[in-house]
């Protein structure tokens, strides 16, 4: 009996040690090229951590806010930033828990990001700002529009998250999932399985792009690095994401905001027309446009079409 117990403990210890070594190797390989680092990086010392952002151009301010999915960062907008700088002062940030921003071991919520957007506009930009935002970040930006109308001008939403999914609050099952992913070694190992190169490449092919031939290897590499940089700590924002802690109903805020809003849908994005129609049901002033032959990230897949829509909308009084 003692021999079996000793063997079991040895095997368990060996397995844990092996997973720890694999975790370190995986993180090192994914981040060795420092793809996200460049000379244009600035940092805002927010109360919950440093926020990486890029600033360029001159004119009316425009803030670019990336999605909340695995590997998201301001790299999402890299193909359109330089073409907006003649008319706008561009600010492109990495949200807390993403990219090169700090990744504290906290619970990430919609309210946390709403406050980040407001503080960043007030303390860094210093002027009323228009915003371009993608996917699951749309809800907290709409909340910011409602609660801080003096800070936000026009709003452009790319493939906004459905109102139905926003109502899915944490459950016993999702809380357990969050707790598991946050655990050392085993949770980290599970996170790495979910964020490896194959998984991210599959997501690009099935969800982000309509035409797989437009997917560049560097897109995959940048998302992979963003998902693994900073000693595994990206898993904490992911844990809150899968735990549904970033969700919140915004129907009240959506009804009451008076901002000019354009919603851009990838024509091939699943259920996007129904999603945008639901938004328009609660706010009839919303304008809509669809980009042909694109899915979730048209700003990467067809940047010229996105640029055209952004310029037209922001130029209109």
C-alpha cells in the first residue's frame, strides 16, 4: 500500500513538474520575437496598472479599442492607423490584461473597462473623442457614452457583440471555470492548450476571416505573442472572459445615449444583421453598413473598405 502511494505521489509530482516546464517553454517560444514591441509605445500609469498605447497624427482625436478575445491587442488596427493620421490624432490602446499592458491577477469586468476608457480620455487625450471599437468591447464603450457623455463624440462599432450574449452573467459553472484557469501550473497548462498556434490559426480561418488566403503568418504570430506575454498573466483576463464576468446588460444605456453611431458588420459574420437590427430596435438613430466578403475582423481583411466608412462617417457633421 505504501509503495503504491509513493509511486502515485511520484507520478503526480513528475506530471506537475513536466507541465511547469512545458508552460515555461511554451511562453518563451511564443514571445521570443518581441513582435509587439516598437519605438512608438507609450504608457499611461492607471491605478490598476500600466496601459500601453500608441499615439500619432494630428487633428480631432480618435481612440481605437480592440476586442476582448484571445490574443487581442491594438495590433488589430495596425493596417488602418497610418491612413487616419492626416485628419485625426490617433490613440490606439491595449486594454488592461491584453497586449503589452499590465496583467494583474484581478477579476476583469465591463465596469473596469468602462472606467479605463473614461480615465484614459480624461487624463491622456484631454478632449472629447470619437471611438472605433470591435466586438465584445462595444458594450462597455456604450456604457461610457451613457455615463460620461462629455468625453465621447461619435462611435463606430465593428461587429458588435449580440445583446443576448451580453445578458449571460456568471453562473456556478463559469465561476468554476474561471477558478480553474487561474490555478497555477494546471490552469496555466490548460490556458496554453487553448491559446496555442493551431487554435489561434483555426480561429482566424473559421471566425475572423472570410477568405483564408488573406490570413498572414504575422497575424497569427502577433496574436500568439499577445496571448502569452508577461509570464502567463494573460490567463487572468481570459479567465474572466470565459467566466462571463465581462458581460452586462446595456439596454438602458443603449436607449438613452445621443451619440452618432455607425455599426459596421462583416457581411459573412454569423447573425450580424440580426444583431445590429436588435441594437437599432433600442436606438433607432444607429446607422449600419456591411462590408462584403468579410467576417469578424474586416479592419485586417479589407482595411481599405473600413477606412472609407470611417472617414465618411467622421467627416459628416
